[in-house]
């Protein structure tokens, strides 16, 4: 196995290394095929929050690590449970400046989860 793609970027403070466009080549001598993994397509790290408002209502939020809870950087879902039925809805951002309403985008503050519109 070899690592291909030397492009590297350090995050602030040099605490972590972000390998961009890194591919893992698993081809071995005599192997009948090759497999590669482009790390750029893997999910990125996120901060997560969960608020079980009551037994039938749960809010879940995701944002970039370090995002303030009052910043409009959260993707928020609302799960409601009624009997044997479970419904998951996403907070919707209203239509603005030529953009249509969007659900499930990273555009809402976590602190406003109870008052947002969900679809």
C-alpha cells in the first residue's frame, strides 16, 4: 500500500494535518486489481448537538468544529415520535435574494432550534 498525493495543508496552530486529494493505492505486485480511496470525498469532522426536548421530540445539530451555537452555521433536524411513527424534518432557510428555500443546509443557529421552520 502506498500514499499518493503530497498536497498538505496545516490547520491553525499546526495541531492537525489535512491531506487534500490523498489517495491510498492498494495495488500490490501480482494483484489482479487496484483500489483507491480519495480522502477528499470522505465526510469532514463536525460538532454535534442533541436536545431531547421531551420523549417525543429530539433536535439534532451539526456544524464545523468550533462553530458558536448562536452562529448561522448549523444543520438542524427535528425528530418527532408519535406512537409507532417517527418523522424527521430539517430546518428550512427562507428564500432570499434569488435563492429558494433550502432544508438541511448549514445555515441555522443551534440556539434557535425550537423556533425554526421545519419541512
